[in-house]
């Protein structure tokens, strides 16, 4: 029977049995790729893997490929434009030299040119022309690799046929490749990819990648590397340093990658320093997964979180969004010491992990804005759950000397933004961070990925519907600040251009509403029934505030309403719709203080005492400070109306915005046991 089982040369198909080196494999298909899984890998209902493969991560892989396609199309267009520009400049220089050569041949020596015999002049001109044919490659080396040229048509002389330059290169590093499934799918599904390096430290993983690449017919596109991921990336960095500092201006092709994908088992923090240097610094893409949510999204291991990500997490329902910002802060800190700036394109909290896509640019001027886009958070984690933020520095606009525009000063900021006790419930405030304070998404990038998603086949991208829902939710998270609205209205007319389309005003933007709250959690603090999402949203909108969802958690809300307004709305919900039994609320508890029950009890006791002493008409001289919800804010005097019609989202299509459990006992799975 075994003689009838085909070998690796057989065309791949789902469910197919393949025999190689006396081992029988079953073919598993994902996307357009097929991987070989040993038939005897399941024992007693548990999967024993020599090479790690988790089918639950298909969402991660599908999303990554669509994001790479959206990024890569823009990247290829940039390379082609740069190549055409270089080709045009080279053609102009060549034309001018030939005109000078013709004038010299006719006896008209150009100014500042040495006297040459006619034969010598002609010979030198021919040598110059021959040498200049290599100029595009040298020019490319100064900004891009020599092989990163486009298929541009360069007019030849005397009506000769048009000459085409080689296609642009587009390279990806799958630094921790395991089974090689990511590399296989990249090679299959990204049409402009020229080479993907699949690296893993395990020899068993390298053998699996070789086997899968052969079976898929992709050995020409996949380069298999058996190395420590750090060593591989640092080798790229060392080669780049030698290329730029020891070649005396005669640069060769850069070995840096257009995209580096880090998808480790656990934290990606140990790989960030090498990755930010090994990816291209003219807009390269860094894709990072961190599955250690127990570190950055909980309060159980603050010391571990600080050692890995350089910041402390929070205790609160918004901890997953804090985790995203801690990861971005770690990437930003790793990049800044090399004069590299980051631009988050898409940052998602997904299931048990976070996935971020970050653009890397070499720009010391952009790095100057980093301090003003880093914050700490004062969190009432042991009390009502409210928070306030504190920027470490300030990026302050100032008019330039001519008065025709503005520039930015980078200086100190005032502190603290809160006291040691929560202004709402009186509990102790705790410090978290530092963490990234800027925008975690790029709106245009999300729209481009959504466009790729719409064109994607559901047969290839099995998680297409969930990707569409999560991206749409991330797109709707955007609540522009007044400064951003003004900047968009003025189209950045008076701000300095730093990097291509980026202005200083855009670089200085921070997210003024960085976290979400959860209605059920807030209601739990007050021991009341949770209001319907539409009713709560309608109440806040009726008071003049904006409310949207967060992609992190179903039922979450992001708003520009301050916490004082949120507490007032919930107090009105209790008064109007869901009264609580005050006698069941423990004196001195957070709910007791938030609902002002101590004031009510004190008033009743004072009234009773006055009646007993016959001094009912006397009043105490003590004046209690007003609560935050009693302050003269316009929203504090308006009537709160729980208008569910106003609060309903105007969704025309039903989207899968949040994950449903795909199967029993799903999650990160066990680590591979191969050697």
C-alpha cells in the first residue's frame, strides 16, 4: 500500500497523503499554500508538534498578507517612480555629454574643459559614456538597493527599441518561520514578491520548510535559513554598515528587507533592536506579534512588563489597549536610538495576542517629536476605574521669524495632571507607563487594506468576514481632536514638510482619547443594572459628545466625554431607569462615595440631631467642596435623555466585529518540541 503513496513531486492537494524519507504526511491547506503534517503527530488526543503550527492563527496570517499587499503596492509604486526619476536624470546627463562631445569634435571646446587631441577627446567621451551606463546602479545604492529598480522604459537613441529596466525587488524576512507556512503563503499570494527568507533556529523546522517549499514548487522564491533570528538580522546590519562605511562611496546592493515579520511564541521584545535596524529605513514595514498578554495586559507581572517593554501595565478593563501602546513604545524606543522614527499603520488586540504594523523611517527630525508622544497614565485601578494621562514632554507650535508659518519647540510639560487620590471616588491613583501616546492607526492604510479585503477570495482567505469587521471597527475608532480638525481644514498649509507627505503638525498629533470604557464594568462599580449600549450612547451624544466602538472588546466605548460627565450619566441612569437599594451598598465603598451616599446620610443625621436638640433652623458653617459632576460644566446642567434611537449605530451591513470561539480549548497552544 505504501508504494502507491506519492512523493513530494506530486501536485499538492488538500487531504493528500505524501511519503518522504519513509514518513507519511497529510497535506493541510491554508490560503494557496499546502503544508505537510506527519500522520502520527496526534497522541491521546493531544497534538505533539516538532514544528509549531496553530490553525487558530489563520486570522493573523490572512490579515498580514492583505496588509502586505496594501503596503507593497504603494512601495512598488514608489520604487518605480524613483527609478524613472533616476533614468530621466541619467538620460539628461548623457545627452549633455554627447552634445559637448560633438562641439569638441567640431573644434568648439566647452568652457573649463582641458585641451585634448581630437582622438583623445573621442576616446575619453566613449569611456565616459560606458562608465555612465553603470550610474543608475550607483545612484540607486545611495537611496535604494541597486536591484530595486522598476520596469521603466528608457528611450534609446536613433529610434532604437525601448530598453526595460529590471523589475523592483521586494523582499520579506519571516524571522521565526517554524513550519514555513507564512513564507509559503507570502510566496504564493503576494505577486510582486521577489524573495522571502524563512529563518528558524531549529533544524527540524528548516527541514520542514525545505520539504514544504519543494512540495509547493516554491524553492526559487523561498530562501531557507537555519540561524538564530537575532544573529541573522544582526548579520544584515553588519553587512549594511560595511556597505555604507567601507566602500568609499561605491555602494553595493543593500541586504535590508522591505518587510520583517516577527511572530514569536511569546514576546517579540528581544528581537526589536535587531529588527528595526535590519528593515529598510526609507519606509520599511515591521510586523510584530506579541502573545504574552498575561504580561502587558494584566497587573500580575509589572516587573516583567517593564523589563520587556519599558513600561508598567494598568489594572483595568482597558488594559489591552494599554498593552498595544506599551508594545509601540518598546518599538519606538528601540528605533529612536538609531535615529529611526516609527509610524503605526495598524495596531490590533486580537484574541490572546496583539498584532502591530509599523513603518520605519530614518529621520532624526521626526525622532525629536518622540518625547511629546510618550505618556504615563494615572489610573484608579483599585477604585472606580477612571484615568487621566500625562505627557512626558510638549511639542509646542510657534510662529517662525518671517511670520509665514510655524515650527515646533520641544520642551518640558507641567505636572502632575492629577492628585494622589481619584477626584471622582477618592481612591488611590496608580502610575502606569510610559507608553505611546500617538495615533495607533493610519486611516488611509486601513482603507487600503479594506480595499484588498473586498477583492480577496473567501476560499483563500477563510477569515475574510472577520477581517472586514475588525478593520471597519478600527477605522471608526478615530475621534479627531480640535487641533486635528483645524489641521485638516487648513490642509497643513503653514507647517513644515518633514518626510514626503508628513508635516510637523501631523508628527505632533497625540491621541487625546486613548482608551475605552465598558458599560457593564462601570455599572458593576455602581452596583446597578447596565444600560443598553444604544441608550448610553444616545445620552452622551445628546449632551454633545462623540461615541464610537473600540476593536478591542465587544460592548466597549470610546468617547471624548470626560469622566465627570460619564459618572453623571450613570447617576442619571440609576435615578431614572434602574434604582439601586442604597441599604445594600457598603458604607465607605467606591459606589457609596460615587453616589454621594455619605453626604445624604450626613444630611439625614444632621437633620435628626437638629430635631432632637430643637435647633432645626440652624445650619452648619462648613461648606463641602462640590463633586466633579456638580461643577459648572454645560453638560452637567443639561437634561440627560437616554435616547436609544439617537444612540443606534447606522450600520447598513452586518459585520463580524468580534471573535467567536472557533473551537473548544482554543488558544496559543503548546510550544513545539523539535530540535
